[in-house]
């Protein structure tokens, strides 16, 4: 039975989290690991929304740390599915830091996460294809397909 295609808008998510001293080093810079944790959390949410079943992170790649995030800032994560293969999905995440005292936002991180859908038996399961409604959706899909092809090539040469 063919699965009904879903728009990236059906599973996209935004999440805001405030950074506290326990999230940072003694100088007040938020740990990269804390940022990666938040990236993984939102990617998992988007993947599960798209798949409507259990999903796991297969890879986090192309993580860019562009600017620091400081204690007291809020981080705003935006995530969406760019590409769907049979059971895998590429999720793009953009992270902004917001200085809550003045409202200034800064792009701090970008990342691509590959998530895989699993059935109750722990085996991969097919997910709905993406419904590409806009030129932007089509562009992101094509770019995601190229990145996925590269990931598979790298995995198969190890």
C-alpha cells in the first residue's frame, strides 16, 4: 500500500530553550554538546511527526558552529524535513541565539540530521514521501538527495 505524501510543513517544528549556567563553561559559553542535544531533540520530533512511528538518529553531520551562545540567551531551533528516502529522512536545523535583554537574534548553528524510521520489530520501515509544493521544497529535496548520496558513498567506503 502506497503511503500518502506529506508536505514538509506538516512536520516542521520550532523550539525555544533558555540557556542556564549548567549548560555552559565557566566563561558563560554554552557547551557545544548542549547545542547538539537540542539539535537531536528537535530532529527526532520532526522525524517522528513525519514518520508517525519510532525514529532514531542515524547521523548528525555538517554541524556548523557560527557564533557563540551565552548563558541567559534563548536558543530558537527551527527544523524541517528536506529529503525522504525509503526509511530515512534528512532534517535541516537552524539555531538562533536571542539576547533576551534586547531581542537581538543571531544565527549560531546549522546542521543536517539523518533519522531512520523503525517498526516495533526494530527493522526499518518505509515512510511517506515528501509532497514538494514549492520551488524551495524542490530545491531542498534535490540538495538533500545529493547529500544523502554522498553520506551513503562515504559509509560504503569505510
